[in-house]
């Protein structure tokens, strides 16, 4: 699959895909005889993984480290797992922060509907 199709499939620019490959975020993509990138199912799996980890908030630096550890093989399995465990901890922490913010907004909205709207209705009635 050529880079334009991969770009459309994952909703990222070809420049982003090239950049990720250049910095080692995804391993070198298979190329055809003409030297054109020809993404294999394995390449697509890496792109999918990297994009999902980026969406989770994992930094490029940590992802690059993870890919490098993958290239070292099974001997670096424990280190890879630790990176993933740390990312999971950070995601859980961020979820809690977002949940707290949502709870505060819900309280404000409830207060708004109970206090502010009735008072504004009184103002409208008074002005009529």
C-alpha cells in the first residue's frame, strides 16, 4: 500500500508518516524496487500502534524508545512492559483529572439550572 493510501486510511499526512519513519518512531517501511514506500501489513500494524499511542498522550521520545527496544528483541521485553505500564498509569491519572473536571461542570450546570435560569425568568417577566 502506498503512502497516500496509508495517509487516507489513518487520517494523517504523508509528511507525518515520513517524519515518524525518519525519527525511528516506526521502523523503516518496506520499499518496492523503485524505492517507493510500499506498506506491508506489518508496517500498517506499526503505524496503527504508534498513532494509538500518540492519541493516548505518549510522547514521541517514549515511543521512539519503545520502538528501539522492540528492535532489540525479546531481551528488552521487561523494559518495554515498564514503558507501557507507565503510560497506562498516566492515562488513568488523566482520566481522573478529566472526570473531576466533568463532575465540577455538572455541578455548575445543575446550579445554573436551579438558580440562574429561574432568576432570569423573573427578570424577563418583570420587563414585560
